């Protein structure tokens, strides 16, 4: 597991208050992990803080899965 994925998993666990065993690359934030609208915004803010990046909110909201978030953030970091 990549460092980025570990850090994303930790942010998701803390923000959504869920068990880490529920999180896979295919997990969808809303449908599978139960994120509500405000939590989606909280996740974006938490990812920005964790990785010290500035995410385009429209593009970030389009990311629907944990694996998608890993890809999105890894691209921003490179």
C-alpha cells in the first residue's frame, strides 16, 4: 500500500468515523462509505491539509472512489 493511500485512508477514517476495514480502492465515498454532502467538502479540506495542496473543488468533487482520490492526489504531488 502506498504512503498516499495510507494517509488518505486515515483521513477518511477520521472524517467519516468508520472502520478502516470498510475502505478499499473501489469504495465510493457516498454510496459505500456513507459520506454526506458536507462530509465530502470536509474530506477535500482534510486532504488539502494532510498533503499541503490546493485542490480544484470542482475537479475534487468529481472524484468518487478512494482509488480515484489516490490517483488524483498522486498526480497533484508529482
